[in-house]
C-alpha cells in the first residue's frame, strides 16, 4: 500500500515519471537481461536521475518508455533530432528515440555492495567504450551464441523424439 502527499492510501505505486518529477532520482533493482553483462537481473541496483534540459551523450544509459514498458538501454549515436539506442546484450538498434522520450539517465550502479559512479569510474568507462565501439563484433558474437543455442535446442528436441519413438517400438 502506498500513500500520496496528503497521506491518503493509494493502491497504485508511483510511476517512474512520478518519482523523477517529485524526487529527481530513484534507486531500483535491475529487471531484465538486455543490459547484461553490466547489469545482472534482480542483483544489481541502479540509480536513475531525471534527464536535464541538455541533450544526452553517447554512451549514456537512459531510461525511456516504449508503450507501457520502461526500457534502460545505451545511446550509441547522437543524431540531430534523436538517438540510436541499444541494450548491451542486444543486437538490434532502436532509432527515433527523442529527448522527449527519455525520462532519466543512469548515474550509479551498486554491485556486491560496491558503488560504481558511471561518470568517474575508469573501469566502467573502459567497459562502455569497448562494448559500444566494437558493436559489430559484439553483435556477431551474440548472433552466433543465439544460433548455437537454437541448434542445441533442436538437437535436444530431435534426440527426445528419437527416444520417444524407441519406447513406442
């Protein structure tokens, strides 16, 4: 149960937009795998600060909303009127994300009790440059991993069907 400013009980939690408007930032546990290996689902904690009036920068991890879903992905290209964005664990880029779409920017990550400031931590900055600047290599590796996984599932399914047929005979 949540309460609003007047102390009245509310059944609905605040939206991220409400939190950013009223508090300026919020801390949240990562949900989803699109930002792996940097962010581990249900294990790492992130801080999101409200987007200011300035444009976001290349390599910023930004929170935006697509439909009713909140997405945290990284800017890989700043264009005149929009951004090109992709998750660290994703292959496909998203185009046409505008400043109006972006709610906030990730400023800190807490992993195993250790706080990583994304603006000052040199290891974080090295990771981001390595991960983004070699996007095509990374995308190729991720695509190969997906193909191997699919082939593995197909082989397992075929073996399972063969065992089932042997039992029938």
